[in-house]
C-alpha cells in the first residue's frame, strides 16, 4: 500500500480523542498511539504526578519531545493531549506527516465528560467549570488548526469514527 499518513486527533479534554482514536485504529487495522499514555510509560508516573512533582512546563517539554519523535512515524492513529496545540512546533511536526482531525464539543458536554474521572491535573480545582470555560475560550482558535473538525456532541465514539472514515475517504487518505 506504500506510504500512509498518520491520523492525528486533537481537541480539548473530554472531546473523546482517546476512545475515538482507539476505535478508529481497530477499525482501520492500524497501530494506536496515545501520547499521554506513552508519556506516562516513558516517565514511569502519571500525568498528574508529572505536574505535581515537576510542574506543567516540564510536562510540556516532554510532550513536545515525544511529538517530534512520533511525527516521524507513519500509518499510526495518534491521540494527543488537549494542550498539544499550545506549542506551534507540535502542530508543525504533526502536520508534516499526518492528517490532523480536530474533535470538538460544547462546554456542557466537556464538563459532563470530564466530571467522571479525576486524572486531569488542570481540572482538579474548586472553580473547575469557570476554569474550563475560560481555557476553552483561550484555546478555541488553536483547535481550528486541522484538516477536518468533527463535532462530538451527543454522539458515540463509534459514530465519530464513522464520520471520520467518511472524511478520510473523501480526502483520499484511505481507500474504499
Ligand atoms: C491537558 C490535557 C490532558 C493531558 C494533560 C494536559 C491539557 O490530555 O495531556 O492533563 O492541557 O488540555 P487529555 O486531553 O487527553 O485529557
């Protein structure tokens, strides 16, 4: 089949990057890489521990370093962390070798989806709802840096995958 671009999922926390990415990879029979999971494995600690022990800047450094490495791969489905868009170099590296798909969701959906787990250090605060609203506003434009944007409000990861597959076919990124 020759050289196949990566499919990279970007988007705010709670837009479903990990669950959608895993399903998409299974569906296409391609390797799945979850950037946060890989960072946790490489550093021998959770993201929350990295933030608590060494601070956010250290995490961002490790994240950028991993992104530059993973961008040299091909054929993979890659789910990124929500803050990957903060560093323009990350986007440049990813875009060089991948089709970037942005997953979006409303503030209400994000608040609902991120209330279930408490593994995200940025959201572990009493004014969570206000903070998420502010962060989403600040980053909204950055999540537009994608070939396609797929809204995930009220739809399952399975359906998001179907929509992505339609777009990838239309764009000539996959056959069928
Ligand atoms: C972050 C999102 C997280 C994780 C870290 C920082 C962010 O990933 O990388 O907690 O800045 O938005 P998810 O988007 O997978 O939750």
